[in-house]
C-alpha cells in the first residue's frame, strides 16, 4: 500500500475520524487515500486558518486530535495563528503538512520553504517522515504525541514521494496516556495553604485556587467548590479558558480579568495562590508603568496540579482533606428576561442568556462586546464555554465548526466581534457544506474597539490617522451578505427584541444561521 | 521623541510613504506616530495577508518598499504566505512586527511566540530592535536591506517598550544601492554561447535566453529582442514573473510553461541556456516518473546576470556585441473582437484582450482559467503583468491593492480564480476604503480546477471523497454578495457579451468594481 494509505489507515485505527483539509498538489495522495478509508471524514475548508481552528475546536470538545491537512510552508503559515491558539489551549491537534518529494527539495521550487521552523514555533512535537515504510509508524507517533497530557500540537511533515511510494505499512493504534496523578505530599502542601497558613488562623480567606484546563470540568469545579465552601478560599478561573463547564447545576467560578490592574484588584490580599491546571497569571500585554503580573508581592504560589496532571483528581483529593463533609454549591438556574428596546452589547447578552439552550457550546470571540456575557449566561442551562486562548483573533468561527462536528447533537453558538470575524469568515462556507448547527452572532460595532481602549492604556497619543486605523466603517461591512453569499441564512437585528426573535428562530431550526447585531442604533 | 516616532520619521525620510497596517496593542505607539508624520500614509487591511500582499504589489511597481505593520508572531504568521510570494518575487518589502515589551517576554504571555524564527523563513534580513535610541538607525538599516538589489523582505521586530521610550533619534536616510554591473568577460561568454557555440556554426538557434526579474522590463526586452533577431537565439520569460512589461510596442516573449513536460518541450534541443535575471527552471512540483527540471541533458547553463545584477545593462551590452545593427521587434497592436455568446475562460480572455486599457496593471491569479489570457492580451496596449510568484494562493487581490496605491493614475485589473480569492477576500474592503481603481474579475468555475488536473498527474486514484475536497460548489459562493457587502459595486456575467459590457463600464468608472464570471453556463 502507498505511504499515504498507511498514514490514513493508521490515523483511523488510532481514532482520528476527522480531517479538516485545505490541500494542494503535494497532498493529493493523502486526499485520494480518504476514499479507501471512509472512517476518516474529510472536511473541506477554504482557508488553512479555518482548518487549524476547527481542529482546535474539535480537540477541545473530544480530547482527541482531529487532523488539519495543510499545503507546504505557506499553507502552514496560513494555519499558524490558530495553531498558536491551540498551543495555548493545550488542545490535541494533528497538523499534517505535505511537502515536496524528498529528491525535489534541492531544486528550491517556488513553494519550497522552511516548514520545520514554522512547525516548531507552534508544535510540541515535529517529525518529517523520511520513507514510505515508516509513514504509518510516524502517523501513530504523531497521534501519541498530540495526546500527551494535557494535549499539544503535533506536526507530521509528509514529503510527496513518501505518500506515493508503495511500501507503506500501517502501525498499531496508540492509546492516550492518562494524566499523571498528583502525589499526596503535593496535595498536603496545598491543604496547608488553604487551611493552615492564612493570616487569620485556619481560615482560607487569603488563599485563591486558580483553575485552568481540566480544572474547569464539572468534577473539578465541584471539588473546588467544596474546598471554597469549607475553607473560605476563593476559586477563580484563568482569564481565557480553552473549555469551561458552567451554567445551572455547575459550581460557578469568576474568571480572572483581562486587564492586569483589575486582575490585581481581584487578587489583592492573596497570600497563597494555588494553581490547579492553570499557569501563574500574567498581564496580557505590557503597559508603561503597569506590572507584568497581577500576583501580589509576597504571595506564595503553589502548584497543586500542572496542566498535564490529573487536575480533577488532585482537587478531589484536596477536597477530601479540606472539606470531607462539605457539598459543592451549584449555580442556581436563573435567566434574564427576554429584552426589548435598544440593542446594545448588554441587551444582546441578556437575549443570549434568556435563550441559551441546554448543552450549548459557546465559542466566544466577542471581545469587548462580550463584557456582559458571563453575567447574563451564568444561570442558563449547563453549557460549555470556549474562549480565545492565545490572543490571535480569527479563532471563533473555525473553533465553532470543529465543535459542531465533534458534537453533532449539541447546538453551537459562535459569538463573534466584527473585526475578528473577518480573518476566517470562510468558516461559514464549511458550516453550510457540512450543515452544521451553528448560530453565529456578529457583534458589529464597526471598530477594533479593544484597540481604542488599548491605545489609551499604552499612553499613545491618538490622532485622527490612528483612529482611522481602528475604525471598521467606511465602508460598513454587511455580514448578512457574506453569510448568504456562502449559503448561510442570515438576518440583521436593529433592536434587542428583533435579536431575541431571530435568535429564537435560529436556535429552533437545524443548520447554520447568522445574525448581525447592528450595535449603536444603526440601520 | 519616542522610539516609534523615530522609526516612522526615519522611514518617511528614507522614502517609505505607505504602511499597510493590521495593528494590535503592541503596535499602538507606531500607529500613533503616524499622526505626527503625515508623509507615511497608513492603509488599514482587515487581515495580515492583505497587508503583506499589498506591500508586495507596491514594491513590484515602484521598486521601493512599503511597510507592512503586523502584530506579533500570529500576525506575522497570517502574513507569511504573501511574504513568501514577495520573497520569490524578490520584491523590496519592509515587514514591521510589534512584539511585547522586552521585559515582558519572560512571562510567556498568551501572544508570546517565536517571531524571529517565522521572520527568518521569509526574510533576507531580520533585526530585533533592542533599545529606543537605536530604533531610528534600525529602521534605516531595514530600508537599506529591503533595497539590496534586486530587493528582499526585511523584517524589523519592534518591542513595545522600544517604541514608547523617549530617547528615539532619527537616522540619516538611506539610498538604494545600484544593481551590480556585469563584467565584460561574462557578457563575452554569453556572446560565445548565443553566437559561436551552436551546432550549426554561428547560428544561435540552439540557445535560449531566459529572462526574469529586471530582464522583463522594456529596455531589457528590447535588448533581448535585438539579440534574438540577429542570432536566432530564442528569448523566453520565466514561468511566473513578478512584473513583466508587454503589449503593443514592447517585444513579446513567451513564458516557460508551468507543466514540466511542456517546459521540457519548449527547451528541447537547447544547448545553451543563458540566464538573465532568471533562475534555472525547475518543475513546480515533483511527480512520479517526471523530471525535476525541464533543462535538457547536456544543455550548458550560463549566468549572464544574476537577479541582483544590472540585467538590462548586461542584455544591452550583449546586444551591442551580438546585434550592433539590429533593431528590436516590437509586438504589433492587435486585439480580439469583443466576444459574444457562451462565457468561457477563453471568451472571457478575449473580452479582456479587447478592452484592456493602455497602462493597465494586470494582477493575474486566474490560475487554470487564465490559460487564454497571454494570447488574448499580447497585442493590447502596453501594460504590466504581475503573476503569482511563490505558488501561495491568495496573492492576487492584495497585490492589486498595493499596485493601485503605488500607481494612482493607472487602471488595475485583478484576475482571480474563485478558490484563490477566498484566502484574502477582505482586500475588497481596502479597495473600497481607499477608493482604488481596481476592477476585479472572478473566474468562478466552482472548483480547485488546478488540483483536479494535479490529482491525475500525481497518479493518485480519485474517488468521490477526493473529488469533493476539490469542489467549491455545495454551497455555491456568491462573490457579488461579498463585494457589495464590502462596499464594492458588483455584477455577474452569464454570457461573454454581458461580461464585455460590464467590464467596459467598470473600466470607465473610477473606483473599485467586481465582476463574477459564471463559467460553465450557470445561472
């Protein structure tokens, strides 16, 4: 069998069932092999950033890697920003990059480029398959690498002749290595921090448990909630979780703020910061005269569980020590009223909170317009919240495609800022082709609003030229035209009531829909 | 003055007048500095690939670098594919990448990534500015590097604190280093090859002069035409020229074919291949059983002029030796009739040939649909032809934006394949904002047609799954909706006559227009 078929069969045997593809000539044998291995479903994306972002969304929801099939260095380049986000999300993702035939590289053909260097910048594992006989084993090793807890980007570079040569052999399937258990001594140290080391005796009120990664799944949140109830320690979530379970019935946890001074205020007085699947917090950007981290001076940082450890297990062990008789405190069901009147980011959030269906997957790239979303949706039926992990905008629409393919029975809501949507808008086409149940809401404020804020925070003096470079009007962008131009039914909402009605209908109908929110009272 | 202002003033003093920008927080001081230096015009692009492709188009038309302002590693990643194309085009381009403040890097904030590694993959020159006092000098060095003949991508990485610290100083402007003259002995060797070394005595019929880079400007083409007329040597152009002058009054030169077997047929019998600004030709891809180069066995390759040499000067010197009394043979004016009837790639090419205005700049990413364009436009009024140099699709629309800004008086025609257009379609928004006189023609055949051909050529067995991954229907894409959604007037042509009428109107009106060609008789 050809090397390509050995790769594709091995991937399928390893449980890889989806390949988000934007192929070129060097990937043609891989593409052809998909016909012989129907277990691996090929999903066409019209831009590589859609393919890599979709693989991220798929991996966040399943814990298993999808493949993203990319065309040489430029294809990988187009996919890099969302692989960067996947790296920050610690998502298992398998990037497969076709290359020229091994013997052709020395000719420096037009598409020749340093694939390996690009791959290393976002991948925890990179391998270049050297011969067809090894390609199956390389594919299995790539899946194993992607599944290394907590998950990472693994990149397999496949030269064209490796895929078309006939001595391919499949490799035995790999299984995921379990997350490492946390030693009892580490749990006991954290126990001391939450229960014995506060300035007020046995109170945990000067301790904060910072949750990230698998620390934001329901079992982990329930354990953390028990600890908080019993000790007075506060639980908080990292600023941009890859995936967070929340809503009615799930213990609620506030997120650390994006702005470093707000995060510092949240952490003020903390003497013990206990990390459970999260990294020590840092400022997203540096600003003149502002600190690079919100952690207070003198605060002791304890690592209860690294992201690759068994985070829920460690939290449960800590809860059993610190709160043996305490039950978790679930979030009560509560929804805002369906709003009417002016359409603002706040009333839009209320409409979403009022209507969010049970089991929804929310892909949040609403950025500044999303400020009211956490509050408005806190008591909605239980759902998953996926956020922009690496700061590279253009993630939300692709991630929603991957989440929808990963979880065919669940409604997906993509909440998108207008500026961010423009980076990977062709994801809508994939929604339509695959008939994905994704409802896209575009928060159209016609500006890079986050940058208007950041401009001031960096102390830069903004004149009219600078302002014009943050302005998305002149011309206004009509996202309903984009959507209908790619086969996605679309509407525009001018009032909160219109939005609520449109959202209700979109959620009731299967398949993709897009609603553009004309924020600021525009027509 | 702040480091950012020192950079921006120095760039303006060095003749950099345009900055294609997709900025983020770390670039805010650079953006603010644009208000104090109005000589540097900021052009907002909604995706980094548009900014880098526009800088490529600008540089091809002016020989001077425009800046592309990008946001950390992910922004550079999104711009890499078109920087790859610019590298292959040997265009002077200045990539300016903002980074975190120097002291903030150690915190590994979410957007931290290996900018330097990404930059090196596409740049001939990379520098990371270390302190504000040096930033002006670094900017001047970057311009000088970009202008190194024949031109290259120079990347300047600007940490945020370098831009906001107050001890910036401007640097003296740099001027372009002239291309190196070619020594007489090299010209004489080429003279021997075209005039003295053929198998039929003094005939040059077994010699081919392969022109690339500056070898495709009018003076170079006129010199090559004289040589060809006097000696019987054939002149040919590289397959994908960055910029080629052609049309009535300019000597006409056929391009080497894309497919290696066709190129090999064009070069069959060649004993001397004389390179003038071009590289020795190679196959774009490798295929089982096909050669990696079309150069015949036993053919001697002579380098008359490297791309960075004075290529027109070398050709003129050779012409003065080989053809002292011979005049160049200009292309005669000749246009196809305005077509009517069925709309095909061939009749569309005829309409373009019939209507192409004098001085037009054609940005050609029509790919397989463009097969008839060179023939149909050969005798049109003189124009420039810009092609896809590096094989990374998504180049044409951005390059057209840059060309239009570089040459405000000239009409620009962007000829785009539908698949390629989807990578950087937001370029249309920049056309509208800047009111650019770009007429975009989308050759909508609803497939990655080049891959259908390549699938067969690679010997891959295509089943229905493979075919579906090359198919751009289900859903059909409506490019007129995209265009009007971004403020660009648009129409759809169903017949050749409709297209001709729409093209005539679009060319007559200032500002951007888009025409979607419904190829294959679709409605």
